[in-house]
């Protein structure tokens, strides 16, 4: 099948490779720098289109599950990465118009998106991700004879992906959730974020082209362009669905979690939501490298206009002169950074309200100057904001533990000896960061032990933004960081969200899936009789 | 610390090793063979006692998490197995009085319970269960430099376990859910099934003794004896809780799932619930070994008075003369088996009502004689029941797809060519069983491909009851078989329900958990730079 080398945005929903415009409404994106609407109207998907996309995914799964091989899916994912790179300039231009994130960031994000797709292809080639565990029959076993039991992971079924506004590529239509679900062998229906409909369509077209090139069924991906809650609800309610992946706000993630839990047949929701990402700075670290930390932190707070789920939102500094000097330096560096724009009008308004409310709290002091806070700047511009408070106020004021999504951070002045206790009271977070020198490792170890209970990742002497795409990454954590703390949405183990185990008992070897056959035709790592091996099974 | 070599049942709740009787109510178990109440009154746990047990588990976790080593937990689990064996005769006698399951079955179940505890100890000794994945730093990586990221699984936190009536030992207080949670390093609060309070207390005392012998904190296990819904609700609502494991009915499991999902901070519920466990019999299998299959199936339907979640409740037989002869033979063999007793009065009543309702359905024919169906037999006696229907009636009658918990099975007469389609329409099940000869492998393979989408285990030429305790077992499946199809409650991977990943980024080697350190001091299997190895990390 031939596919177009280029594409023009149509604004249609895409059900498989079919353009769909069943409803009478449309919406446009807005340029965050100017506030002006984009040129392409996107057809608002109806609940019936959501149901149709789910039905197609169900049919596709039934067929794909039986026929698709890991190596074919690996080719598909690599082809998608190639297509994204081929279309790089178009995609970055569309995304920049819709998000204001800038070409440098978006080029990097496109690279990251491709690396993610290729990482899952590598995982499929390696093959051991099916987690094969083999126990051969033992007629002599006590208390009873043991049958031959072989277990592996199989795809769970159709997956809905809800994409966020802040990573239009890496967490977008071709992002990590889609990549890991497709790698698992699960068809995907994406509900794209309405702030960047063109970016969503471009990425969907890239995956479509890759699917056609590698002979995947058309129904492996559908894209719904929708602002309406009803369409999202219809998607989550679709009977064919087996799991939902979501990245975004706690409010929206919780609503989807609750809907899925209330289905006649509940399904898992892997929602990655809010996080305040506490940073703890030791006195030794401050003595050794205060300026370096202030510079790194200022970048982590303001890069991407602070619109990262891993933005450091709470910074615990020693309650002494060195701490005061550090917080002033940090605020100055944040204030000196260029003013960025928020991704869309709603975020801009919400952040302004949230900052206003926080500034009115007793015991909170603003360290950065007031500029643009009346919202009168061009587009959705927001400057960086640093405020400070003391540990007692922080503990007594729950609003200070809430996420300020944007370039805002709260410094908490706290004796280092009290930081361990404070750390043990935190809510769930994606990350916690510790800055400590060797001389203060006893303190830092106690702190790390306290925070590990509440986070998915502990960062040492670094900054939580910039989640590395490595096999061992964990991007998740206890609620409200996510609704599924046993899972991650970044790193190759993200595939496990979309797999489930099946055991085969006393199955004739020729009827077993290849991964479980005696000779180990895939040459994968398996746990045989409690021993990890790539050797054939001898029985 | 010295512990008693013997024990006397006290009837108290056990919060840690403290006896607790805060409420004014008590209940007794009943002997299912006579209907007579037992001698020991069990103190009904109050909601406040549930909250106190959870609070103790929370405190214990905070301490235990940091200090407990896998090898210490392995000693603890093995000590519990030893104690159960030491107390075998007492425990079996208590359990037999409370359940009527008989000494042979209960001795086997005690052995199985010990093997489960020891399997998890073996898993801890092997050590690789922490799923260590290591990516070393790469300053040259593109699009951005890569930090050192190392990820492993850590215990999730306090776990509530709700035990069922039908496996008083293997799924009881010292059963697989408790064993896997303790192995993970999670304190456990058990809400014991009220039908066998004495068995629950005996098992709790065995674990307490083992904990004392191996210097585990007292709060690693608490036992609540309760019939009241309010106490169960208070336990699920406790803020310290991080997960719930449940085995029992779909109604109760779903209620707990819904409660946990509605918490301010939702937590996962691993509920293993109902299943009808379809069996498909091919014409070739019938020609080759009809009598053998009928005998095996009759045993699988009636053993333990059919009170297994894996009891074969639906048997699809060829719609021809051979099938008719088989169903008559099956019914005769079931009818010839000794009448067993149900575990408690409620099950006895529910099954009688369910069988009455099923018998009144149009198109359903009873193959076994009517005996004892008026409930006038001694104790809670129930004979085996086999009924038959045709495929069209089965498809048109949803009640025939519901579980009949007890020695009841429904034969569905169906052309073998239609069985694949029927299989693809089934609800979620723990198991599906296929009887097929080599000559009919094409048909059997298509059937297996259809059922695998709906089950946790496929059994070939065997019977689904008697879930083998092997490393590769999967006991779970799509809803309503379980609320968490990505997990199993039997087999060593059951531990994964109680673990979650944490990544450590750029952490000094001496501050890393042992499992992640460069030299690999535990000698475990790790995934380093995408390669499985036990070698040290070189950087």
C-alpha cells in the first residue's frame, strides 16, 4: 500500500484510517503567543464516534491478537519514528503555533518521541518482556502431583489514551502511552487534547502511514478530536475497552478513574496526574554549591513555562542565613528568565487565580517582583514566581501542598533536622529531589528513606524535570501522582500496564505460544523451575 | 523471645499480638454436618478496632520497610510454615469442625499452605523479584544526556486481606494473600471469614509465634473477627491502607472494589471472585476416553462439595449421540458420589434457591435425581446436580452463565463447530478447559485462541480444580473472575500485587538499596543496559 509523503490537515476525526465528521460542531486551537485562533477547524467528535472507534478497536484486537508478532510490531513502531522524523519540520511548525513551546524544545521532544517508539521496538526485539515462567510437570510432587504450567503476558485489549496539553509530542498521540500500548499489541483510541488538534492529527497521520507501510490493520489507531465531556465519557464507557491511560490534571484524571471504576465491568485507569515534586537542600550542599543549585533550580522551575508535571513546586531550604541568601538568589534568577507563555487560555487563567489565592495566605511572602499578574500581557504570558513561607505555616496550610501548574515554586524555610519529619507527611509525588554533600549523608539517607514511601523517583543532586527515557525510568507514584502506583508511564516497563498473565496447563508443545515452547524458539530469557535461563526446557 | 508450644482459642481479635474485645457482640461458627454452634464465642470486631489495626500496620510499615531484609522475611515465612505443621492436628480438627471439609482435604490444604509460605521464602532467597533495572549515565546520549537511573520494586504498604469460606487454610489467615504481602514487606490486617473463626485464630497465632521467633515487629499481622459490614467498610476506609486482597463472591468483592475506588485516595483491590470455568469437549476426546473424562469431571464437580472458584460449572459437549451418552454417564457418576455438606448455612440456602430457579428455566433438563433438595437433610448437606440445555437456550438465558457455587454443573449441547463462537462470547473466567485429541488440534487451537481472551488459565485434557502451587501459576482473569486481570493470587508473581517501582537517579552508590548497587551484593538477576545479568555494573 502506498502512502502520502506529505499531508494536509483535514480537521477530521480518524477512525482507523477513515475520516469522520459525524457531529455538527468544530473547534480551533489558539496561538498562545497571540491568542489568535488557528486556521483549521477540528470536527468535535460525538459520543457515537467514540463508540464506533472503540468497536473498531475491539474487532481489530480480536484479529491482531492472534496474528501479530513482536517483530512486526517493532517494525511498525520504528516506521512511525521514521515518519515523524521525515515530517519533523511540518510537525514542529504546527505544534509551535498551537503550544508556543518553541522550535528547540519541540525538536527535542520529537526526538524523544522517536526514541520512545524505538525503545519499545528494542524491547520487543529483546523479547523477554512477556515474562515467561515455566514449571514442568512433577508427578512426584507433594502434597499433590504437579502439572506442567507455563505463564506469559498477553495484550489486555483496546486501550483509550487521553493526552495532556503540555507534551504535545512525547505524551501526545504518538507518545509513550500509545507506543507502549501498541508495543503490547493493544489497539489505541486517542482522545487528543483540544489545545493542539493539528499536532494530534499530524502524529495520528504518521502512525497511520507507518501502519500501512508495515501491514498493520487500520484499526490499530483512532483519533478523536473532542472538547466535550460527553465524548470522553462515552469512550470510557465503551464495552470493548480494557484500560485507560491518562496524563493531565488531578480533577480530570480522578473523574475518569471514577467513571471506569463504576462501569458494569470495571477497567484499570493509569492516570498520571499532579505533583509538587519537593526538593530538599542540605546545608552542606548550600555551602558547597549554592549558586549552581539556584541556577539549576531556576531553570527547572521556568523551562517550558513551568508546565511540567515534574516541575519543582516545593523547595525546602535551611532556615538560616545561608537559606535566606539562597532563596533571594533563586528568586532573582527566576525573575531574570524570559517570560514564557502558557499553553492555553484556561491554564493561564487558572494559574493567575491560584497565585492570587496563594499570595493572600497568611505567612506567605513573594520573592519575585509582580509583573504581568493582571493578565494584560500579550497572549498567555506568565512570568516566573517564587514565594516563601516557614515550616509551621506550610504544615498548617493545605493549599500550599497543591500544585501550581506553571513557573511557580514555594520555598519552605525549615531546619534541616525537621525536614525528615516533613518529608514523611507529604502526599504522593512523582519525584523528590535531595541536594546533599558526602558530609551530610546520614541526614540525606534518613530523608531518602522517608520520601521513598511517597514518590516514584528520588533524584540526587539534580533536578526533577527532564524525565530521561531509559529502561529503568519510573514516572508515577502514590496518589495523587497517579491512580496506579504499581506502574510507570515512562521507561520500557510502561508496557506492563497493557499486559496480563495467562497460564497454560499441560498444553501440547505445538499448541503453546512460541515464547513458552520447549526449544525456546525466540531465545528469550525465561524463569524455568525458578532459574533464569535462555536454555531449552528439558522434560 | 519464647512462645507457647500450644495454644487455646480465646475468641479475641488480635491487633498485633494484643487481644482485643472492644465491642459487646460475639458470634460462633456452626458445624456444617450438624448445624450445631461451636463452643468458642468470637468477639465481633468494631469499626474502631479495624481502624486501630490499620494504624498499627501503618506504624509497623514505616519501621519494617527500612529495616527488614528479604532473608529475614524468608526465615519468618518458613517459621510460620513450621509452626503450622507443628500444630497440624489441632488446626485440622478445629477446621474440620467449622467447615466439614474432612481431615484428608484439610491436611492436604495445610501442606499446600506451608508450600505457599515456603515458595515465597524461596523467591525472597532468589532475590530477583525486586525487578532491578539499571541504566547507567550517558553524557553523550541524544536528544539529551542521560542520568544514571536505577529502578526496583519496593513494598506498597499495609494490606487488608479478606478471606473466603472455602479454603480455610490455603486462602485463609496464613494463606497465599497473607504470604505474598508479608513476603513483599507489607503488614497485613486480615478480616477472617466468620464461618471459621477458630481456624482463623489458630493460623494468626501460628504467624504471631513465627514473627516472635524471628524478631519481626508485632504489627506485621492483625486479625479481625467480624460479620458486620460496618467493620469491613471501616477497614477499607482506613487511611493507612495501600491495597486490599479479597477472595469470595462477586457481590462482596465488587462492594469492596467500589468502596476502595471511592476513597479520597483510591487504592487497588485485588478481588478474586466468581467463575463458571467452561469445559469444552471435542468429539475426538470423547471417542478416545469418554469414561475417563466423565470420571475426572465428576470428581472436579463434586470434590469439596463443589465449593471451588475453579469448579467446572459449564460443560460444552458435542450435540450428538456420543455427547448424550457422555452427559448421562457424567450425571450418573456425580449422583453416585457421596453427598457433601456446604460450608455454612447461607451457602446451603443460596445454592438451593439458585438450583430451584435454574430448574424452572425453559429448556433446562435435570440429569441427576432429586434428593435432599428440600433442605431437610442433616446439617448443610447438598448432593451433586447436573443439568443440560442446548446452545440456543444457553445463549438466550443469562442466568445460565451465573455461578452456582456448589456441586452443580450445566451441560450445554453444542456442535463442536459452534463452540469457538460460543467461547468468544463468554464472560471473564479463572479458567477454561479443553479436551482434545491430536486429530482435532486445528479445532482446539482455534478454541484456545478464542478463550484466552477471557481467562487467566487454559487447561488441556485435565480439570480446573486443584490449582497447582507453582511459580508460573496464574489464578485470576478478566472481570468478574477478578477486579485486576493483570495479577494473580496464586504463584510467586502474586507478590507483585504488593510492590511498586521506585527509580533512583544519580544516587551515590553507598546510598542505593543493596539490590541496585554496582557490585550487586545480593547476586541477583538484573536488567543492565537492556541485558539480563548477575554481573556487577561497570561505569
